[in-house]
C-alpha cells in the first residue's frame, strides 16, 4: 500500500481586512437600519416626513421667509402694504421688547435688573462647570447672598434695624398674638353667648392671656435692647455689630470652643464682613435705592424671579418632607403626609388665590406681606410637595445596607443622610426633578390670574395696543413667547442629561 504524502500550509501573515459592505456603513447603512429596515419602518418614516413637512415648513415661512422685519406701526405688517401674504410681524416685538422683558419697571432704573441678570450669570456659570474651583463658596454666594442682594436691587429700600431687633420683633409678635387670642377668648366667654361653655372659654382665655403676660416679662430684655438700639445714632450699625459678636460667639462655642471652633469663628466673621460691605455699598443703612413696587414688575423678569425662587426653595422643602414622610416619629410622619397630600391635592390656581387673598386674613392686623412674596411662598410650597415625592422615590431606591454601613462606621443620622444616602437618592431622580423644574417654569404663567404680569401676561396685555393691531400680531407674540420658553426648558433638559451621564457613569454598559 502506497502512502500518499500530504502537505500542510500555514499562513504566516494576516489576511487583509475587507471593507465593510456599503449597505451597512455610512449614510446608506444608517438609512437602511434606522429608516428603511422593514415595511413598518418605511411607513413610519413616510408619515413622520409628512408631519415634519406640514409643520416645520409653514413655521419657517411664517417666522422667517414671509416675515416683516422693519416698520413703525401696523401698516408695515399688512398684506396690502407689503404686496404678498404677511408672516410674523417682528417690528411689533422690537417695539414692545422692553415691556416683554421688564413689564412697567421704570426705564431710568433698568440698570438694576440688568445688574441682577449679570450677577446671576456670573455666579451660576461656575456652578454649572464641573471643574470650576471653589464650588462651596460659589454655592453660598449664589443661594444665600445673591437673593438678598437681588431683592434690594430690584425692590429698593433699606433697613432700619438688624438681627437683634428682628429677633425681638419676632418674639414680640408671637407674644402679642398669644395675648390677643387670650383676650378674645375672655371676651367671648364673658359675653355668655356660648351655652354651657362660656365659663370654660373664659377660663381658657384667662390661662392663655396669663401665658402671654408671663412670656412678655421674659422677652422684656430683648425689647429693651431693641428700643435702646433704635434710639442710638447709628441703629443699623450698632445692631449689626452686636449681632455679629453674639452670632460669632455662639458659632465658636457650638463648634468646640478653643479646640476646633476657630475655623467656624473665622467663617462667621468673614460672612459678616461681606454683609457689612453690601450694606455700605448699597447704602441700606440710609434708605438704599429708590423703591420700585412689585406691581411695576413684569415680563421675563417676573417669570425668572418666580421660577428660580420656586426651584431653589422647593428643593430643601422637598428634601425635608421626603425625610419626614420616612421618619419613624409618628407626629413628623403624619404632618409630612398631610402637608404633601394637601398641596398635591389642589391645583396651583387655588394655591395662588389662597396665597394672594386668603393668607392676609391669617396674619396679624399690623403685619402685611407683599403680593409677590405671597405668590413666591405659594409656589415654593406647592412645588416642594411635588419634589418631596420625587425625592422619596430616590430614597426608596437606596439599599438599606448603605445606611447600615455608615452607621457601622460611626456616622450620625444626619451625616449618614446628607453624606451617604441623600446624594445617591438625588442622583437617581435627576430626570424627575428636572421635569418638575421645567413644569414649574411653564406654570409661572398662572400668576396672571392674581394680577401679576409675567412674560405671557405682558404679551397678552400688549395685544390691546391698536397701533399694532394686525391679523398676524397675535401669532407673532405667541411665537416669540414659545421660543423663549423652549430655549430655557431645552437648556435645562440638555444640562440635566449631561449631569446624569456624568454622575451615573458607573451604570453605563
């Protein structure tokens, strides 16, 4: 039998890679896989293309191609004058731009809201840049110092007292309310109008009045100190110095005294130095800037004030309510649940009406609250209740082992919550929180029902001007407002996505 020799061949070089098929790469591949992969994809592509054609093309024609860009009155935006169908009447927007941005804010004082916008942008930009230094200091300036400075810039006015006098005023108001309630109960019981309960009401009134009298004696030193400060030659500065000394001393003692309280003392003194500089530069001790009543505010200024204040203040309210609802203390848990369900169970219009017209009825007779402040309080509480449920969902997603591990390391409840649990919970619910912020930004248009003219309110008021009464004026105004709202909401959405990708990098596959 003859052996057949076999030869083996081993390639010593790699085979050159062949180019991918044209049908799977580049534009053609993208079209095949994303738009024409199946008959259903083809049908959906055709339908979407038709929808885009019949919406985007007319919108572009109205806003750009057929639009009128120059003019001084309504005649410039009439088809009879132009000679062809007229789109957007942009001269109307340029003429009314001041009203859309500032409402009826005095023109000679426009530098004040402009300065507020500039300061806000300068402080907000480093917070949005991940690698910007001094995040803690920047956050304190933006969330604590800036609102105070912005208030005095926009509203004007000054201060006639400071911390110690304010503290004495609060105590005197509380004690006065207690004494007044007792006196009213005594009068009601003495009138014998309540059958069988008059004596009990009278005794209860006497007891409450006695408590008020007793508390009045306790707060006598504070009221005497307030009166002495107000009688001095420089009441604001003497009150400021006394408040700085007392607060700095308390911070020094509460943070460990000579052992570890030095840093807290330095930070407190530095904060008071900054406050003093603001008071001196803005002249708050001598009347400050001219007062501009909030009824003169309007336009985009009001939209930003209401939305930003609501967004910033609703976060701590939502965090506190979410933690309270998960608390094991029955009183705190019951209060948190009742608060959340009440504010989530009523529409924002009802909240605004209540804050504007009903809230003053629950305040002392000599205590008034500005209309804008009432709206801000209502919006903050309403949004805080919604954020509470969003944050509670994030807290529920954190495994119990995280808190147990922190406790095993010796961390207290508050350190465990704010250093371990809460950061992870907020990271999980970024989309939900931003969704609430976007909804709040758009819901600010409801303040129009309580006679506060935001951007949309100023826009609607401008339609009554007969100088610009044309068939396209209404659509031009709403196009302008829609663009502004879209820009702000889209910017918040895109930035939240970038934050989510950066913070949840470990979850990406």
